[in-house]
C-alpha cells in the first residue's frame, strides 16, 4: 500500500506523548522549518526554534511565568517570549507616569507559534498558516540560515 502524503502544513506526527514529556524540549524539522516543542506544566507548545531577535537557541532558555503568561527566556539576550502566542514582552517604566512603577509591555507577536494536538498518545504539530510576516520567519529562510551560520562561527571562535 502506498503511503499517503502528508498535506502541506501537517498535522505532522512529532513523537509519542510520553517521550516528549520526558524530553521536556524537543527539536524537530517540519517542511524545512526548525521547531522547538516544549512540554511545561501539562501543556505542549510549539514555536520556531530560533529567537526572532538574533537567532538565540530557545531550547536552552528558562521558562518562567511572567505577567500571568508562561514565557521562554532566550538565553542570548534574555528577551521574553510567551509560549502560547509568541508575543514578546518586556518590563519598563513610563516616564510620564509618576511614581514610575515598572509594568509589562508587549511588542506584539514576534515568534511564530504552531498548533500542537494529541491523539491516543501521539503528538502532532500543524504549522502556522498565518500569512503575515512574523519576525522569527527570517531565521527560517535562506538569508537567515547564512546569518545563523555566521553567529555560530563567531561563537565557536570565542570558546
Ligand atoms: S537572540 Fe534572543 S534575545 Fe537576542
């Protein structure tokens, strides 16, 4: 029997639920796109694996709840990205407001997130079909790959 071709965009099988839970963070490439799959506190998330800012490896980032949202903190420059929406958030003060108390602000969605589903212990990821440009798209494209290679080479030189 000929295997059915997976439709573009998935859903793609990415692993057994138990294995992904144990791994906590898993790297997968689907349709040429590099993804990070995270399991945290009972929830699966999937997002582009390279940080939108300068291609930091998000799989090495800490996860914290900030402003009531689960966020991954890029290990490179500590930018905070919500796991569910890919929204970049930061804490700042508004000089026009006195007393100036730091509060959370949003830069909007910067990291593309994808949909994770689970059926009978199998986990699937469907790639985002959002047609708008999201900044993390850059590091998934050809130019982004060249930039990533430069960054990796520079980092290797430092060590
Ligand atoms: S590369 Fe992620 S914060 Fe700069």
